[in-house]
C-alpha cells in the first residue's frame, strides 16, 4: 500500500535529488520493500491519471498481482511508484 505520507516524502526526496534514474536508488534505500522505476511521462499511457503531479515529474502507482507488474490507480494494492519525468 502506498500512503499519502509515502507520496509526499517521495516528492520531497525527488525534489532534492532530482528525478530520473538517480532518485530510484535513494527511494529504494528509504523503502526497501517497495519498487521504484524512473521513466519519461511519454512512456505512460495518456489516459492514466497520476497518483500525484509535482514540479517536473508525476508519480504513478505500480500494482503487483499474481502476474506481471502493471501501472495502477489503486493505492491500496500498489507495491511501488513510477517517477515519470515531464518534459517541457
């Protein structure tokens, strides 16, 4: 489960260290049980609403079921976050 506290602290960390691959290792150290991925906003389906929009990046939930990982809109079943860089 991804809580509002995790979302807010993720925004703080990414704002401090920058988005992209560099933030992923910091986030993994902060929450070793969660999955984190960095990508471009262009790699995310346009119809998917972000879990949180921030300055220069958006956060999306990663859902994990019995099969492959997938983007999700459900915070309760989320097992991680995607940090998607928004290009100008």
